[in-house]
C-alpha cells in the first residue's frame, strides 16, 4: 500500500522547556505591570496566552496530523510532551488495533446455495494522511439536536477522535460486507463430490488469507490495514438447512455402507481361502455361492442375524 504519510519536520521543542519559558513570561508580565510598564507587561501576557495552544501530549500508538492553515505538514508520532507552533491544527489519530464483529449475512455460494456467513477482523490505521483526508468522517460529527425550553436547537458538533474512529469503523464494516459477499461467490459451501476443490467449509487458512487480501485491497484507499480476518460463522440458510442436512446424512450413510461392504467381501474371501487351504470342507460352486450369500447377509445386515440350525430331514 503506497503511503502518503510523511514525518513532521517543523519546529518543535520539549513541552517542559517551553513550560519554563511560559512561566517566565507570566511572572515577567505581572512584574512589568506592577512596575508601571503596561505595554511590555501586556505583551508578555499576550505571548503567554498565544503560546498555550501549542502544548500537546502524544501517548504510545498515537499521532498528531499537523495542518498549517489547511496545508498538510506531516504527522508527528514521537511519544512525549511537546510544544509546536500554536497556529498548527493538531488532529489526533491512533494506530491502536480494533476489533470488528460482522453479523452473519445471507449470501449465495458458488453453487448458488444460500448460506449464512459472518466474520471477525482486527484493523488499524496505517496511513494517517489517507485516513484523515480520503474518508469523509463529518457525518458522524455533524448537527445534533439539543432540546431547550420552547423547542429544539441544532448544534454543530466538533469532530473528535471518537467520531472519526466511528466513521472509520463504519467504512470498514461496509467494505467487509462487500468483500464477504464477493468471497462467498467464488467458493462452494461444501464439496459433495469428494474432490480436492477448496470450499468455504474446508478451506481454513487459505480462505482466511484470501479474505484478508480482499479486505486490504478494498481498504487501501483509506489508509486502513486489516491485521487479521477470520470467518467465525458458516451455515446453510434456514430455508435449505434441513434439506442439506438430509443430503449430508445420506452421503454419510452411503460412505459407511461402502466401508461395510468392502470389509464384508474381504472377510468372505478370507473365509473361503481358509476353508480351502485347511481342507475343512469341500465346497462346490453352488455351495460357495450359498455360503457367500449367507455371510454377506450376516455381515452387512443392520440387525443381528438369527441363526437357523439345520437338523436334517425327517423321514416318515
């Protein structure tokens, strides 16, 4: 992601050093006034007042976007207590990571089946220039209705860091919804043909990496970076969930039957080979067929077989 953010190169000094200078101005101004020198005393006090807005404190993972009468002068992100030209507008910004939990939405997968899919992601501001000037956050800090006696007055709210971050979160939420719909349309929910095709259900890390890449490409214009994105909810839509469940159950039953038949045939073959090798009984083809039929019935039946003992034929 190309960065437009640049380091603030303007004059700055330690806030503690400037605080000492300010105290000298204040004391000097008061002293000059008491010495009947109002012009110099007033000038010192005026400088004291004008310099007050130049102080600022920057905490870890915070920054200030510096503007001089509308011109971007850089971003100051060095931690500490600083003093800069008081005529700079200092827009507060944070690099701290934030979570966003996207509620499950209904989309169509590659096969056209409606599915419910949701995600959770971790995002943060990476480029303060793009985040400040490429996204319109004024709507979250616009006009607020304030009830007063006799009616309601509209008050213009000041844009704050909280309102700015709320606008960014809303932007990320909308783009995440679009990215999730786009991703779901490229993959099937599940693979019922048992091939090696990647699906939403079996893709795992590959699907999450693809989702993260899709989100970052959409959010590049805003200077926002997705640190991690994961699908945290995946299910068929309610209207087809019951049908798909029966389909999955049928597929499981067929797979189990295949294993049972494969094992039964192997056991029958072993029995015939063992009888022939140890010469326990000499079976012709008809008796072998009957034995195979009986063994398969016993081994493949859902219920336990009931033995029938042949005691011979009764003669009158």
